[in-house]
C-alpha cells in the first residue's frame, strides 16, 4: 500500500479520504440530546501503519490542526456541538500488518486521547 500521505503535505484525494471518514464518524456517532442539540464525537484517533506513521511524524501537529479544523467545519454545517475540545491524534497502529489507516472516535469532555 502506498503511504496514506506520500509527502509531508497530504495530496488532495488522500486528505479527502481521511476528512470524509472523520465526518462520517461525526454523523454516525452523534447523539441527539434534545431538539436542536446534537453532540458529535470530539476525540479522534487515526491509527496509521508503521511506514506511514514514520513519514508523517514531522508534520504530525500540522496535520492534526488541519483535520481538527475540517471536523469543526463539518460540525458547523450540520449544527453539531461538542462536549469538549476537538482533538485528532495520529498514532501508530498497534497491530502488525495494518495496511490502511483506521479511525476511532468518542465523545469526551476532556478530549484526552
């Protein structure tokens, strides 16, 4: 598999794939608390295969900021709120042989990833 992002600057298609998955996580895991108030996940972990994690390490903060801003943009469009600050963490997949990235999300008041 090619690296999730081949260079330190993600290509448009690859950026779009991760952003789409983060937005889908918001949509699928959102909780309707009352009329007009829907809480979406705010703590995201993107598990990367070893080679992708190594390549992205220098741009970890920049990518996290970009992905966080995209989650905020989607939430604003959908009218979602968050229980705490939004955080997107890029980490190394624990399982050997993971060839693609995986995304986990949760609603967290403290956004401790």
